[in-house]
C-alpha cells in the first residue's frame, strides 16, 4: 500500500488510480476515491489530520494548569508573561511497526523543523484521525523532512524497513506559546486535540533543596538508630535506654523535619 512508485507514475495508495499533480503540488485529493494523500519524493502516502477540540482560551487554560504543576517552579502560572501565541497544523510522520513476534509499536517523528522535539512522545491513535482537507493549507506547516530521513531515524532505533507496516503524514493542531520568566524567553506547545503540553526547556523546580532536605532527614534518623547500639555497648541495660532515647528523639525530630520539607515545597 505504501510501496515506492516511479517518479513518472504516481498512484493513489487507496484505489491505485493514477495521480496527475500540478507542478510543486504535494497535498492532493485522489479524483477517483477522494483519499487525501501526500506526495513525497520517494512515494505516495496517506495524509490525515487531528481535529482541534480547543480554542485559544482553552489552550491557555491547559498551559496555565501545566505551569502550576509539579514540574515547574512555584507560581510560574502567575509570574510568567505570555508574549505571543500562534496556531498551526504541524506535520509529523506516523509509523506503525510490527516485530516478528507480532508486537506492534507506534512512532512519531516531526516532518518539519521544530525546537520542541518532545512532540514525538505524543500518544496518537489512528481512530482519532480525519482525511486532510486542502482548505487547511493556509494554516498548515509544509513538511520539509523527507520520509526517507524519518525512516533513517527509525533505523537508528533498530527498526528495520521490513518491520514498518503503516506509514503516513499527519497534521496535528498546535498552539505555540512564547512566554518570559525572569528575563528569559521560553516556548511551550499545547496540542489542540488533547490539551497536552510539550516543552523541551522550561523553568523547572530546583532539585538541590529537595535532595538536601532528604539527606538531612536520612542523616538524623541514621544517628537516632545508632543510640540502641551505643547503649548496648555501654552496659547491660544500655540497649533499652538507647531505644527509649531513640524513640523520644525521633518523636521530637519528626515534626521538625516535616516542617522543613513543607517549607522547601512552599518556597521552591
């Protein structure tokens, strides 16, 4: 269905009808069966898109929820300033592979240049897709990554061409937000079908304070655990006294350490 065809003979992947595109035309609807196809240099493949379920206001709300989440610095949703937003249907190559044992796996690879490579981690099912409509061209980003280049990327992941059972081009609705935080400019992408947010670089929570709080807690309780051992070494009843001291000190230390953890979580 996706076999390469001679450059002088382009046929629809669905009905096999011969296609006659205009010069430079890459998005095409088959005049015989109405299938939407994309004309790559190496072959003809099906062309789909994912319908957007979010308008800009809902996309902003998804971004705000992500900014207020656990990955980003505290109050990023309140301290960041949105500098601009744009909408486009962005192209990705979709591959379904099947191992000799029958196990199937899906891969997505950007079909155009993007600074957000995390888009390849999207969860996309074929049942959500619709036939691409040429009227969407003004809102769509034109692919500039050839199919063969995307397949080479798969080969680097130990996927052979024989394992690819399905390949097509899909345009996804993306809202791209530019925002500033403490003088730095960042980019976040909201997928318009699900509201999922993708960003390669963003103001993330600092790990050092959490590691320090955890290390202090571990050190305190390690020291407390040594009390019974030290007590046992000092005399017959020393183990019992050391155990009581360990429990008492632990009761006192636990609220302090908990307060420290809460303070770190509130500040970072």
